[in-house]
């Protein structure tokens, strides 16, 4: 492993431990409405606290752009962390300077403190060395447990890791190990399922995956662009016709890399996008001129399930259809449940991530049965694109 973890930490009682976490949680007024991100970092906080460290949490909230914006204060988040942690979490109204130093100075071994929004300072997003030094003055050890922010070279994610002994927290460790097992040294064959609305938002991802995986299922609106590039009339479906050349380039690269691209062989079409809309399943050469492809058909679902059966590793990003509205969720749900069943049976290592992906897997009731589901969003995508993540690079030995 190229990075140190909490397993490498010894004798940390009394040490000021700066822990970068992701507490950028959904709020309704002063109430946290989704505690998923808080729950993910609790194991690291508990472990450090139980070992007697002085746990000092660093986090951002929203985009205040270096200004103090009252609605973006982390103060209301501290009680939520405290409630879930089962112990008091104190709060300091700055992350550097006298206010932070005083709050840290008042900590006893095992105490937990949340510092105010790091993005209240312009030096955070600029990764200003002086800001990083001001953060480092408050700690003896640095732990990054925020993979979701690791694609940003910020003061609290990259700069700080170069000034103090740096370690990966348990969530960061789990994420890196899961992604390593999916694309680093995977058990083959490797299948990637990539869906979503537009090819334009996932060009780098597709170009990287065709050289890394054995099979690539393309679904969602982006599949229409590939179908159109192959000469299929997709009617009024969402389609980036101007990217036909890009689609053809990706398909040619896949052929060179011996990666099988799997496109829909039939389609569920409707003339309007609304719940319960009248629809029909048709062959690709029978899509009505006024029809929209909103899901893949039964034959395509069976094809995807057969590829899942062939695979030993699965990487999933994006739905196969317009899953938000029934009945256009059928393919995504069927494929997700099949992958979950194979995972539970020990036949498949399944790793998924991205906002729509998490929502789709939760909708299918399959998320809990996947090997690992990342909530990291942008960082997960950049990792799949083969890009170096500054916050991860800074943790390397």
C-alpha cells in the first residue's frame, strides 16, 4: 500500500490530530437532512478518540469563496456529529488563529472539536502555503478521511499533508482499496457499466475505461449518441449528434484495446417523459420519428445480465435509463439487482459511484449488497478517468 493508515499510528494519546472530513451535508435551515457523509467518517473519529487523541475536524461547507457567509457556517453541523458520535463535539468559529488555538488548547485527551469552514479563507482553495502553515500550527498529525475532496489541491487536502505526518483515515482507506481492486489490480474479466445523459460529460472516462476493462456497457441518454453514430435513427431522443466523431473514435479505441462495447439492441420509447407515459418496446430500426428512447428493452436487459454473469469485477457509473420515473427504471433496477445477487453469491466484486448512481442503486434496493458504493461524486469520476488526485498523491509514502 502506497499510503499510511491508522494502523501505522502508535502512541497518539494527547496528540493534536487534524482530521480532514467531508461535512458538506444537505441542510434545511439548521437541520441536517442527510447524515450519510457524517456516518462515513465516524469510525475514524471514534478510533482516534478512543486512543486518546485530541481530534480536530477540518471541513468545508458550500462555496463562500473566502468570505464569512453565515448560511455556510459549520456551527449547525456540530450537534449532528455529536448526536451520531454519542459524545460532545465542541465548535470553534475559525479554523486558524487565536479562536482555533484557544479551543484546541482547552481539549482533553479523546475530545472532539469541529473548526469553522476552511473555505472562509481565500488561502484554502488557492492552496496558499501560508494558510497551510497556519493550519499545521494547530496539529501534530494530519489524517485525510475526505476522498470526496481529494480531487481538489486545497490547503486542507494537499498543502497540509506535506507539512505534517500524513495518514489515510478509514473511509479514505476503504475508498482507495475498493478502487484499487476495481481498476488497479482487478480480477478479470472487468465489466464497466456507464450511463447518464451526455457523452460530453464522460469523454475522459470512456477513453480511459476502454483501455482498462474487458467489457463496457453504455446506457442512458449517452447510448443514443453511440447508436446515432452507427446510423440508427433515434427520433427525438436525447442525443449529441455533434459528437458522432467522438463516439466513433471511442469505439475504434475499444476495438484496438480488445474491449467489447455493449450497446442497446432494443429500446423503450414514448412520446412524452412523464410517469406512466404510454410506451412500447421496439427494435432499433423501428424507433418512431416522434419517439424518445427512455430505457432499454427486455433483450438489452438480458444482454447486460449475461455480461454481469461473465464478469468478476464490475465498475458502475450512471443509470441505464431515465430511472427517476417509472416505468423507465426497469433496466437499471433489473441490472442492479442482478449485480447485487452475484456480489452476495461471492461471484463479483462490485464498485459503484457518482450521484445518479448512488440514487439509482438505492432506488433498486441494491446499494447495500454492492461490494463498495462511493459517495464521492467528482473525485470518484476523476479516479475512473485516470487522473491523479492531489489529496491522494500527497498521502503517498
